[in-house]
């Protein structure tokens, strides 16, 4: 468990010890800062047979099973091939929760990238939140919980996680390769922007893979304008976006977030969405 999440750990430990642990929580914050590991560690703790100093022992049957990824009382739900979480997965999760605990402790579910549940899956998952049974614990992990249905958010307590995201060199290189031609279109005429969108093969690269690096870059520029010069791999990108005022950068971020939400809840036309975004850029 990361020491940077000590406050969150103490919050959950105290809730457990006081008998006030809720059935469902949203763990929000950037990807890559340890939310998934935290959830797994806490599930290990609540099912540990030999707790030591408010932490799991790491040696009992339950701890070893969770660590090895074969714990029968834990189910992890995640998007398939980087896409959506379908309703079939949620129904599988509901069936999982209906079974008795193998070890006599908590049945737990971790939903990774929970905002990627499609509309049908979210509506189905809502029934699970409305009728929790026995010792069950649900962790919805999401960098963008605002995309979740309001009815889901109202039934889960949101716990925020902070921290710096560390990307691999391979991820950074891939981001820059995608970002450079997009950022270069800032201030270009509409014909050039439409020409770029026309030749994007969405069978080879998803819209999400294009707009996520752009969103990170625009947020970097926004932070740079507000706080001052920032170091990082985005500093090697030269773009007219750097001259955009704060309000313009905020508008681009809002548009990207709107597109991301529509990608999860509707059958969006990726080419049209990219053209709309590029017109704003």
C-alpha cells in the first residue's frame, strides 16, 4: 500500500472497526496512482485471518489467494479490450454476489474504469447497489466518476485519491507520436483539420487514444498558464495552443470530456466527433 494513501486507509479501517463500513464506494482520481492496489489491499485486510498492526498479515490462506489472483471471494470487472463494460459482466457480478462466501468473510467486487460501463450495464448495476446483501463490498474505481449515472453516485460514497501519474517511456513516446500532428493543427484552417480527420483509420486507432493525450496536453498548458512554467515531456511539444487564453483551453477540455461521456453512453460517430473537436482546437 502506498504511504501517500495513509489517510484513505485510516478512513476505511476506522469504518470497518466501528461497524460502519458501507457496501459501496467510488475511488476517484487519476489512473496510475494506486487506487486498484489500494482496493485489493483493503479487501485482503478485511478477509485476513491474522491481521497485524491494522494491516493484512500477507501469509494466511486468504492473503495468499488474493495476492496470487485466485481468491474465490473477489471478482474484478474491467473493460474488454479497452472498450466498454457490457451488461453481461454486471450480471455475472450479480450472480457472484448471490453466492455464499468461500472463506466466510466478505464477497468483494472491484470495477476498474467504472465509467466505461455502458448505459445498460450501469442501469443493471444500480439494482446491485439498491439491494446489497450480507457482507459485500463494492469498489468502483474511476478517474472520471462524473460520467457515472447520478443514481449510482448517490448510492456510493466517493473517496478521492491524489498523486502523480507516472507513465512508462513507451507510453510517453506513443503519446507524443499521436499528439504532435494533432497539436500542430491548432490555428490551422478548417480544410487542414478535416483532411487530418478524413485519413484517420479508426480500425487502427480509437478516438479515445487520440483525445486522451490531447486532453493531458491541454491540461498541462492550462496549469502552466495558471501556476507557471512546468517541466515534463509535454515541454517538447510546440503548438499554437500555448498561446490560447485560459478560457479557450478550458473550453477544449470541456468538449473533450463531453465527447468521452458520449463515447460511453451512445454510438458516437468518431470521425464527426474528431472534426468537431478539431474545429475548436
